C-alpha cells in the first residue's frame, strides 16, 4: 500500500531538499499505475545520489523500493531482469553467486539500477561502455498509467532514446541487463603518474581510475583494476611507484571503506567499485560535478591548468576515467569515446559554483557533456549542441508525456517542451 508522507526529504548529499507535497511507496505495480495516472506531477526517487534538482518535484515523489523484488536470470539470452530500485551492489552479489557478472560497475555500488542508467552513470574502462549501454530492455509506466515494454532488438533507434531518459518518459519499473560469465579482478594503486602517460595508463588494464588534486604536475594516484589472468604490472610501471598500503581516493578518509587493493585477486564486484557496499561511499559531505569530453586527455586537462589555483582550494579529489562510445541519445558518451573529468568538491556551494563556472568556460572548446545528475551550469544551448539527438529526445518526451507529468524545473530549463 502507498504510504503518503513516507520517504526521503533530501538527497544523499543533503544539498537538495525535496519540495514534494506527498511521498509514496507503492507495494504493487497496479498501485503504482493508479498513482501515476492520477497525478499531475510525479517523480521517482531512488537512492538519492543526484546532486542537482533533476529528481525534485512539487507534486508526488515516489519510491519504488516497495515493489516486488523478483530477479530473473535468462541464461540463454545472457540477460538478467531486475527491479528498478535494486542497488547494483545487491544485484552483483546475486549474479556472482550464480556464475555471472556485469561488464562494469560504477565507483560506488550503493546506487539504484534505474537511477544510474537514467543519468548515464558509468565506471571506467576505455573499451567498456557506461552502465546504460548494457541495457537490453525496459518496463515502464507511462503518464496515463499504461505499462510499456521496450526491447533493444525490437525497438531499435527508439529504444536508444529511452534508456538514458532522465525520468522524463515514464516510471521505469524493471530493467533487463546483459550479463557475462563471472571473473576475478586484482587491484593495484600506483603513485605519481606523469600526465603524459595518462592514455597509456587507461590502455593498460580492464578498468583504470586516475586521481589528482590539481596541486602537483604529476597525477597523484592510479587505481589499476586488472583481470586476474592478465600479466602483473612491472615494478616500474609508467614511471610510478607502488602504494605502500591501502588508499582512499579522498585524502584523510579511512581506507577500510574501500575495496581490496595490493594486488589481491577477488570477485569482479568486490574490486571494480572503489567503495565497499557496507561502508560510506566517497566522503559523504560533498558536491560533485563531471564533464565528458572527447578522448584527447592532454588537451582537455591542459585547458584547465590556468584555473588550477581556483580548483584546488575547493576540491576533495578529481577522478579521470575513460569510457567507450555508445549509441544512446542522451548518454554523455553518445557516439564518442570519452574522457570523464569528475570533481568531488567540498560541500560549500557558494565557494564551489564560481569554480564550476570557470571549469565549464575552460572546457567549452571540447563540447563538454555534463553528467545529468551532478552540479553544472552550462547554458541550454550548449547542451543542445553537444548531443546530436537532442531534438529527437524532445519529440519523444512530448509524445510519451504530452501533459508533462514527469517534468521538473531542471528539465524545463535544459529540455524545454516548446
């Protein structure tokens, strides 16, 4: 049964307080369909890891955590169908116990499946797409309360427009994902990477994340996640040194929150994320911004050097990752291999926002695509120019949600109805 008044009042970081008039947690699909059909404004909140007002609404705010939690593995098709609200960490544990895996995971396993794919969230790996690129099917409730099922094979180009949807097309209730046989990973942390070796580092292993503080010429840490059957890293790998113990990406935070390092092999889901499921991800008190630019790391990073003196004082850590291209209309990686430049800022919005503006100005020549769920201030025209299928998505949203049930102020600003 739906419980009015229940539900989170703010996002995970605490910088967004939800304006919803009522909160709901339906316990069945039929109850959800009735709720959607009877609402003039409605949004779904998952684990609350967005740092902007994308998920906010003055209407009804819905948690899907009360829906049936059935997981279905199709070994013939190599897919798994999961509830939208399921966390990636819980799904990974379930899959590994049955001999299967996902190709990649984000840096934290605490996020919900539907929320992550709707915003184009990703892990790292120059040959691996973001999490949305593994979506093979969706079930969603449209604005009229109808149940719509779409499939990659059957719905082709339209399906590519519906995966990274920002919640603008309907309430996703179940997601079908591609799976692969389970595998082991070993994780090493290396120190002091020359910037000139960044592309070589990305190419060296299954998944690679590089951390910097914008205070020194060298990149501070490289988290190298190798398949366990790959050759070990050489002792003097890319002119770096091996960390002498476990690390946390954010200086001063406890390393016990992080996944096992020092080259000890283990299951994919216990190494690909940076953070352990049962512990606080990242630092907690923070804001985040992220921009995806075409691969060409040296030029994009060099463009930020003139504002490094602004970045460093309000930065906790900056992470660099490579992400493979995909065909999803609103994916940050649409039709281009990308360098993701991720900033974990201090929790001081007044100090951070002017620096975000300076970063965006410096990255403008690279047509940056922001992560949809993080803090950014790019002009709507810049976003329209950065995504070739932008107007196609606007048309799709008008067709599936003609009355604007799933609209928010942020969507109206960046993806206007008219």
